[in-house]
């Protein structure tokens, strides 16, 4: 894969222009159903797929016959994550989507979901790196439950102890 370094706006515009052509492929499947994306990642791991990080000429590629995803070890943070998700998306769609820009768009969209990012990184045993909101939500130990407000250990029970009504911003008795 050759990395797509275009902006979100450019990539998004390209994909939306091709949306009617790709309608029957179901390009929104992994985006709209994050459980399906997590399930697909788990399936790859269960099938014995592995990620190999090493210096290579491209950002990444996959070899389906040996169940390997190769990622350039020189990539940092976001680019490493996007490359991994790009290759995962490629395995999901196979030959249905041959347009690398569309695959890139899907990969960027699902990488923004902390649950999917966490499963991809942890599932393949890669280093957890916090460098943006999605990775912070995926890997920060204080945000394990993504559906709850962030609560720090030192403040546990603070609102109950001091009878603070968060909505009104006032004390109550």
C-alpha cells in the first residue's frame, strides 16, 4: 500500500463522489457497526493472522497466503494505526473494493472509534501509543468504560461526599 497523505476533506469528497458506484459493496458496514469491526479483528487474530513491524519500502501490505500484515516500523503513532486499519479493512473487503482511497477512508473512519482501535492494537499485540483523542480514549487507564464520564482515582466518591449537584453546580443537603 502506498500511504494516502491527502486531507480528510479531499479523501471524503472523493469517496462521496463514488458512493453510488460502491453502494452495493456496503462500504459503511464497518463504520456503522463497530461490533462487526471488532468481531472481524478478533476473527483475524483467531485465524492466526499476525502483524510484523519491520523497515519496508511501503507503509504496509498484507500477504493473505501466510496471514501476515507487514507495517513499516518507521511509521509513528497515527500513521502506524491507520496503516494497520487499512490492511484490516482490505482483508474484510478483499477484491470487492480495489480502490485504495476508499479503503483508506474506511480505515480512517473506524480508527477514530476507540473500541476498534483498542481491539486492533491489543489484538495484534502492538505497542499502545497515546497521541490523539481516539488513542487516549482507547488506552488511558482512567477511561476503560468509554460510556462513562472520566473519573480519577483520587476523586472517587467526591461528588457524593461533598453533596455536589453537578447539574446545578450547587451544594445540596
